[in-house]
């Protein structure tokens, strides 16, 4: 098991600045969907399920 570093700073009502070992990114939440500046997508589904994916 390795060590990881992750820090999240709120910069707006539904926006965050994410800092990690691999660099910085921004994310914003619109309803149950969270979009990341590194082409990430996360959707909260009913029943406690999540869908995580990427678009390109």
C-alpha cells in the first residue's frame, strides 16, 4: 500500500480546486453530475451507486 495526497478547496458555490501529487484540476457539480477538468465524469445513481467515466 502506498501513500497518496489529495486536497480539495471550495472556490465557488458548486466548484472546487483539487490538488494531488499529479497536479491540479477543477471540478463542478450540476445536480447529480460532477464534471472534472481532466475529462472526468461522475454520476450519482439511486440506491447508493455511482458511475465514473471519462469522455474524449
